[in-house]
């Protein structure tokens, strides 16, 4: 599977961009309109939803670049991890407000994003190793 992304690094940005749009939709529509179910206050959801939207535009930019894929993929992996750190901080800050459904969302989303970030780093390392 990694070989497919090493052979065509643009795929990393394509799939990450789709993931960023899904995260943006979940935060800005699903969680935002269901505060009573997830318990996340709306203001932190604004903060969190801006990040994946930015990541989407970054992915589009990188998709059309012709070089520097190693740097761009590593930067993307770091940005994804930074999103996780901000998410954890905001979730802990609003610990008492978040419901069990909200915590399930946070845990699942962060698990997926951390795994993706490690996968992106592995791809970058394979590109370096040749």
C-alpha cells in the first residue's frame, strides 16, 4: 500500500484533502448542530473546524506542486498532529461538558488522524530512502 503512495506522492494530498473535508463537515455541521448529543460547545468547534479547512487548501496546493514532496508530506503530518494536540487541549478544557458520544468522536477521530500522520511520515521516509 505504501508503494502506491511512494510511486505517486500526490495521492497523499488527495486522500488527506478528502479526510480534511470530512472532518470539516463533521465539526461544522454534525457536532455544531448537535451540541446536546456531543456536548462540545459551539465556539471551540469553530476553532477546530478552521484547521481542517486550512489543511484542505494546503492539500490542494500541494497536489499541484511538482516537487518538494518529502518536505510537504512531513509538514502535513506535523499539521495533523498539531490538530490532534489542539483537539485534546480543547476536549480536556471542556471535559465536564462533553458527553460519552462526544468522547467517542474525539477518541476515534484522533486515533485515525494519528495513524494517518504516522503513515504520511512513513511515506516521506520511503521517499528519502529511495
